[in-house]
């Protein structure tokens, strides 16, 4: 069983969101920036920052000339700021080794610093129209339901997940790339995790899950991620202090952001280890490259 390409692509043509990184004029660099930003971050939060970044750094070499601190400051509230450092490192490699042009093939993309399997395939498909399986959470869920009749994709398996999508990709390169985008859009807008809108699904009639009576997911319950009080929140508060100043700060200014001294020290240490914060010779703290 597969997900009918004609039905899915017709639906995508009529309902796809008009996102700037999908427009024909968007460069491969713009696609790469969007893919890094969209990891674990909603489109609504990414889009305005994406526009700011592409206006400020239209080429990888433009970003490579910026300091890590400048890039982290521009990252703002997108979360998981190590992504910003990975993108900065990739920009430097693209500028130095690839003539300021994002590579088109998966293997070369994978050789860039900070670029993983999903991002490499997404850029190859969405920027260059290459036929390669692109698998995110939304795609895994659509395939699990429509093809396998399961309520949830279960634990990820890179080998299995890529093989599942490879098996249903249309043979023609350009069609396959658009099909991958449509699968992703279907999972994001219709075949959602909690409240799937099956009545609006273009492949409803052939969906193995609905034919099986929409069985519930039988695996272990997924943990609900919280944010308040976590190390992620504390790390963000510490970084906020440094993003809001152009000068290194003494530790006393960081100490006031969180009452739990042990957690605060642990988070500050982790930021230093991750290269998101640096300590100056006189004991102050700053964003990397800004002292």
C-alpha cells in the first residue's frame, strides 16, 4: 500500500501554506536556514526571524564573517541555541569550500559541520528537487497510519523509516521532492497527532488506519515535555542576560536570574561546555567572540 501521489499532490497544490522558503526565488541557503530553524520550533515563530536572517546574511559568507555571539543574539527566542552555532559553522564551511553555494547532494551536505541526516535530505529535496526520502515526525506519523494502519509511528528507526518513505516515493525526481513536501504538510495540518482531521484527508479512502477502525496506539505512553523550571528555562534566562548587553558581565548579574544556586551553576557550566558562553580573563561572562 502507498499514499496516492496524484491525490496528495492535488491537495498540496490547493492547500499548501505559502511559506517563504517554498517559493521559487528562495535560495538553497534560505532553505538550509529554514530547516535548521524549524527543528522543534513552530513555523509562526520561525518565519519573522528567518526573514531577518536572510536580509542580514543573504549568503553563507555573510554569516561566516559574523561572530558566534552576533549569531546567538540574532537567534533570539527560537530555543535550542546550539542550532545557531551549527548553522554558523556550516556557513563557514560552505563559504570556504563550496564557493558560497550550498551543496546539492546528500553526502556532501552530510560532510558539513552540524548537518545531520534529516537536514541533508531536506535541503537536497526541497532546494534542489532531488529524489531522496525526507523523514520527520509528521512524515513518520502519516506513513504509520496510511500505509501500516497503526495509530502512531512508535520509536524512530532511521533505517526502517527511510526505507518506508523510499518505498512510496514517486520515481520522477521533481515529483518525488514535491511529494515529500506534501507528506510533511499532510502530517502538519491534517494527520495530526492528537486530533487528526480525517474528513479533510485527500487519501482517506485508501488509509489503512481508517480501514482498520483507527486503532489506538498500543505502545508506551509518551512523556509530556515541560519547560517551566527545567534546565532549558534556566539556560535561556542566563543567555538572555548576555544577549541584552554588549559588554561581558560579572557573575553577580547572572546570579539574580534564578533562585536555585545549584541548578543555576549547573546550567552556566553547561553553557560554557557547549560553547554558548565564554569567560573572560577577569572572570566575566560573554557570548562567544564578544570579549
